[in-house]
C-alpha cells in the first residue's frame, strides 16, 4: 500500500547506500544459483516490488534504470489494467472515507448497519471492524462502498492505481523481471489448501505465459509465516514454481526454492539503520540456533 511508503528521494538514497556496500544481481543469476546449487555471490542483493502499483513504475523504475539496478515486480494478476482493486486497498479507501464522514459530521448509520448485519461482534468501532475484514468477506467492503458514496469503478478509472499490461511489457523489455503475487492478494493461510495453491500457481503461470518469461517466480502476499509444507506440495503437483519469496527477513527457508526477504519500505527507517538492526537480530538468532525457518 502507498501509505507510509518511501518517497522517490528516500528510495534513491537507500539504493545508493546499498550500492556502496553490496552488488545487485538479477533474478536469472539467483535462479541459476538456486537451481544448480551454486553459491550465491557474496554481498549480493536483489530488489523486489509487490502489488504492481503504477507509482512504482513511474517513480522507482526510472531510478533503477538510471542506476542499472535490476528488480523484480510481483503482480496480482486480477488488477492488471486496473480491472479490479485489491481488497485491502478497498479497506483503506473505506477507512479514509469513514474518517472524512466523521470530520464533516455526515451520518455513518448506514455503514454501521452493514457492519452490524455481517459481524455479530461489531462493537461500534468502524475502522477496526473494516481493517479486520478478510478477503473471503470482501463483499462486505463492496456493500460499505455503496453506502459511503464510493465507487470502485470510478476510483479505478480516475486514479489508475495499478500498472497496465503495456507497462508490464515495457518493464520486461527494459530487462526487469516479473512474477506472480497471487490473483487477488488473499490471506493464503485463511483459504483451503486447494484455493491457496490455485491463487498462487495461477498467478505465477499467468505471468510466465503472458510475458514469455523463462522461469516462474512468486512472492507471498502479507506473510508466509503460517504457510505449511502441504501448500508447497500442492504447488509442486500443480506444475511447480521455480522461485518463491517469503517475508521471514534473514532466515533460511526449509523449502529449497524459497528465499526470504525483508521489507525496506518503511518511510520512518533508513535502509542502513534497518539492515544493521536486522544483522544484529540475525546474530542473536544464530546464538539461539534459530536461523532456519521451519514449517509444519
Ligand atoms: Zn502484496
């Protein structure tokens, strides 16, 4: 989400800091290392962007291009060409609208009624209740939009929050990498294994087939902390994904083709400070013998 994200200036300064100490590698190099069991070059880093936001294409991509830094863009396939809004994006827009209604003294009774109808434990805290709505309940968000004068169609047409297929083609032509990030950005751990595998595999396969990619890759939406080995078996049975990326920071994954990442997009923390903190944390984990991320 764009909230609390870094400005292009902050991003460029982070990138300069990384380039001072580390060497960027492409996804093909990483794939070659993983699939052929080679050692990943020392001090290598790889930048990834999730959710396929237009702002990233417009603001971050030119900086990456200018500095010659490769990057991967993980895309939710349902929102390419602004055909839909991801459910958490809808939640954020509803919260914004609720706050603006509160500010201007407009009635929120209709929104309250929708929430009461769908949530037996609703206690009157609209913002909290909206942020708790899961992907599976996302029709509630659509009902809320209609009583709060919000139109997703109008928003998509006016704001165009996501990249178009043509922009994705352009990224590929410029040498960037593309991968899947599920179809709809659901909380995978709240779905049945079959649904979770389908959301995952379909997105990676769609990106590979549509953009003519030599191998498939995927990044977990939200977190992969509750993703079980059974899920990886399901993906393998569906046809497999060559490289997967989780969010367990510096830990090593028990799954052989899964790598972990850390989130560098907090506008309040500079990259060098954050990396130092992560390395200190890693050192503590090493002492505790907890550098491997295991799954049940
Ligand atoms: Zn995401």
